[in-house]
């Protein structure tokens, strides 16, 4: 078993109280560093300690059951292989027994894989390369490879080869035509006694071993309703059909024939299928059946259908029906960890738990099962943060309004998700997670490639792993290359959050991985398209939600294109979101307005190109459609499952269906003239919408440039205090939400006002009646002039102070 290699640590940030004021602005500021690792940890200022506001007495939740060695990709491939082979032998009337080689269980999956990589069983036998196979399997070279190789050949031939042959010759046929019912003699249109020339007069020469008397009584020993050799019906034992009070109709023995050779002779070797009554000679089966089934037996067609059903099963977590309280779950979780490590839970080092976790998920022999309270809806159960009716004290009131409260963060003005009018559970409304030791979340990226943020309210640490978003495609290739069998039956496997792969394997394949331990009171942030996974060190409770700064918009567009390729449904329409923001651009964050205008320009060009192509193909009829009034499931492209908003194509030949413009060919090929282009906006209306958004963004960019120029100006070109006041006023008039720049200007104005007040006192403009003039030394004037020169803006009265200083300096020089 491979040794776990611990990845390097993810970056950790500790914002000041001022930086902590705006979470999205702060995360945007640290993005150039943090996005290089995909994930990062943020430690709040020490005085930020929100109370835990969940109603513990009424809170109940169910859990997901996780068998650890089913989660890791390579382990699941092996387990699936063993399950399929065990099922194959079970349906053949026997049980799979894993052979022992060199005092260890033989890795049947690895042997199967190595043999296929080297050309297959027949080729290896012909070239006498079983000793090489034993070396490639990793057996001790000091042992006799000839004897180990002979053992491997024997076990392969007896255990794996029959399953191999079955898969090669039968399953492929059933996959191509799954719906075809297996043919039995009772349903054969040519139902009559047929004996081939090969079998006529030669039944006594059939080469079947007579070593066992059971073979001569096969019709009685094999399961299911049977016939005696003289044609009398034997008593049928209860079958699956009889349990449902439906008994199979068994044809007369005189009409039974083998579906392989079409012969009806050698009746003592005819075996009836428990699934369809079809008959097969034991020696005609591929491979020949030499062991008498002691339970039910299925023919190749029924067996293939059964195995195909197994292949179609989608892996997922079983939901536990039991309801836990935090107290009962915590007691179970602490007892499990204490029993497993044989010491109090809090005394187990995090690195020991980490190494044990990755050993368990890659082990076929250790079956450890844990439970995870995942995706608990806060809208139904309440949040861990103070919120709405869970504000129990003035202290709660402060944290209920905090922008770092995960109930508030997605809806902040500088989050694009604030422009989505519906509450999307898990994206805009937080979910909670109650963990125990080894419970885990598998590799995944966030819906629509949004950012995510996770806060650990209390409990033992949560260990995280992250991959930079720029390596997402390489990550996916490694996953598919490592476990291609999983992706063949489930192409969208990585969207199901059910698969792990050791960071060690990823790093060996040049995928950068980082790790970190999130402790209570700390935030974890994941960046767009950054794959992340992790597990819990013990009993804890966390809460998570998504958010989307302005820079997410381009990621969101690329994500929708990716979803189309995968035929995955979107959570919301990205085009509809863009257009809604463009139509209300005066009311949205200016940074978002800038990105909205840019993205709308890209979408407009795509839409123009696609509509022009449809016109050239012959679509002449078009009609306005208010797609936002249609439920999302009523405007889904029937080819790629994308949610249509700007346009779609319909055809009278296929009522009730529509497609996006990219897949119009699938609906309209051959009858373009009959199809209709349905549009939400004309191209001119889209252009006007884009221009409107650009005007707003240009107004902001001009203002921002003026502010930055003023704040960064050299001492000789500093703006006047009235100029800064005007820029602050414009921010209010134009509804420009730029807290950092506005605060910086306001601080500059406040400092200048302080200086102005002091100057007025110096030159006596605000001296009260009968008040003695303050004594000012030359050193006082010098210090004050330095303070004036350090201001971010000029004040007119400052010139008088400078003149006074110059005069005083001249007078002092004359006196001396």
C-alpha cells in the first residue's frame, strides 16, 4: 500500500479590523495569492467571536452513511470488479472465493488488469510469461516465480477467465439491445423439436466427464422447475416468481432444446434458466459449466441483463433514517473515535488521523463505516449564526448584521448572487454540516464555479485539500485515467461528490495540491473551479454558502459552456442574470456593472453569430418569447439541458420541445423553413442594453480614475479639499458603492479639516473675545508645515502658515 505524502500547507490570512470590514473586498484583495492554491484559510480578528445561535434542543438531523473504502476511486473500481464477479458466480450457482497467494489475498482486479495490459490470457500462456506476470504483480523476487506464476495462471483460469469470456461475448450484445427480451423455447416462433446433424446419433459421444453421478441427474439437481428424463414433470421448488404468486410455465421436455446448438438430445445435460426457462447444454455454455449449480441459475442472456443492471446502478450515499440530536450524535462520534484510537478523542494528533484516513479509504480489507450530517438546510433547521428570530441579546444583534455572517454574505451589494431573486438552498442560503471522525466530503467544484466560504462554529478540526482552478482540466484527466471504469458508466461522476483520490496520487501526476486544518472560528474560502475535498478530525459543526464577486461573471459563462458539453442542468440561467443586471445597472455595484457590460458584449456577439447562421439555413419565422415567465424546466434545451433565455428554436414537427441555437440542427434538420426562432430580445434591444450598461460603467470608471489620480498625486499636484468633497458627493449621486476609495477620501478630508481648524486658530480668525493669543514657537510652525505637506489635499489657508513660517525664519536670522 502506498505511503501517504502530506501536501504543502495552504496560505493563511489574518486581516486587520479595517480589512475585515468588507469580506468580498478583502477576498478580492487576497485573490492574486490565494487563487494560486485554490483554497485559503482566513482567521478573523481576535475580538470577532459570534455566538452559536442554533436551537440545540429542537435541532434534529439525519445522516449519510459512508463506507470509506468505497469512496476512493481505485478502491471502488476494485470493489465493483469483485462485486460483479461475485454476482456472476453466484448466478452460476457457486460462490466466489478469493485465493491466497504468498500468505495474502490475491488481488484479483490487479491480476485481471495486468493480464489484459500484457495481451490477455491466451497470449501470456502461449508466450509462457506467467513468471513475468508474478513479478509485475509485485511478488517477492527471492521466491520461485515459476511456482507463483503457475498459481496465478491456475487462479486466473478458474476464477477470472469464465467471467472474462462472459463479459466479452455476452454483455456487449445486451448493451446494444437491452430491451430485447431473452428468447426461450416457449417463445420461439419455430417452437418444435429440432436436432442438429451434429447431435443426431452422436449423443453418446458427447465429451462430458462421468466422474460424478450428479451430472447424470442434472435436471433434478439444478434449481428451478425441472423435467424428468422420461418427460414427467418434477416438483418445482419455490422460485422468485412463485413468491409473487406467479408460477413459471415450463414447456414439455420433448419440446426443449439447447439455444446454443439447437439440439434437443443429451437431455441429461440440459439446464433450464430460472429467469426465462431457456435451455442450454452444460457443455455448450461459454465457458462449459462443469460444476452443478446448487442454487438458482441464469442463462447467458438473463445473466447479462442482470449484470447490465448492476453496471447501470449509480453510486451514492445511503441516507440513514435515524434522527440524531447534536447530543446523541456527539456521544456516538466521540465513542467511535475513542474506541478506534484507544484514547480520548482530543488526544489523537491530527497527522495520525490524516494518515489513518487515507489508509482506510484505499484498503479493501478494512471496512470502516461512518456517518455525516451533510447539506442540512438552514432555512428549515436554523443557522449557527444569529439570524432573524434567533437574536437573543444585543451581542447577537451585532453579529446578525455582520457581513461575515454567512446568511448575509451572498446578498452583499458586491456579490453577484444578490441579483438572483430566489433563495437557492446551498448557494444563497447556507447549509450546515455535522461531522464525526473520518466523515468526509469528496472532490468537487462549486455549482456554476462560484466561490464558497465555510465557517467552523465549534468542534474538532476539519482537514481540507485544494487544487488550483487552473489545473481543473488536468485534475479531471488524472481522475479519468486512474479510474476509467467509473466514468464509463457515470460521465458526470465528479459532480456527484462521491469520489476521492489520494493527494499522493495527484501530486505524483504533477497536480499541485495543498492542505490545511480548519479550526473552530476560522473561515475557509474556495476559488472558482478549484477542486477541493476533505474530512473531519472528529465531532464538529460547520456552515457554508456560496458568493460571487464581479470577477466571477466570466467564470460563470465558461461554466455554462462546460455544462452544455456535459449535458448538465444549470441551477439558474446565466444569460437571464446578465440581462437583469444590465437592465437595473444603476442599482448594482459599479464593479459588477463594469463586468456586466463586458460579458454582455461577449454574449451579444455569440448570439448575433448564431442567429445569422440560422437565417442562412432557412429559418425565416421568429417570435418574441418572455422566457423568464416560463418555469426553468419548461425552457430546457432537449439536447444539452441548458436553460434558454435569450433565444431558442422550436419545431411544429416536435411539439413541446425546444433547443438552444447551438443545437438547432438536432431539431430542425431537413425542415428549417418550418422552425421558429423564439427570442427574448432583438439584437438591437440587446445592443441598447449593452450600451446602457456601458454608460453606467464608464461613469464609474471615469470617477474611479479621478479618485485614484487625486489620492496618488504628487505633492505639487495634490487636489484641493473641495475637489475631494465633490468626488465624495458624486459617489452618492451616482450610487457608487466603493467603500475603500470613499473611506480613503473621507479620511483625507477629515484630516484636512483638522488642520484647517488649527490654522484658523493660529491666524486668529476664530479667536474668542478677550482670549489671549496662543504662544507659537518656530518649531511649532515647522512641524505644522510638515503636517500640511503630508495631507492628501491642499487647503487654501495652508499657504498663510507657510508664509508665517518663512517670515519668522527671516526675522530669526536677522536677530542672530
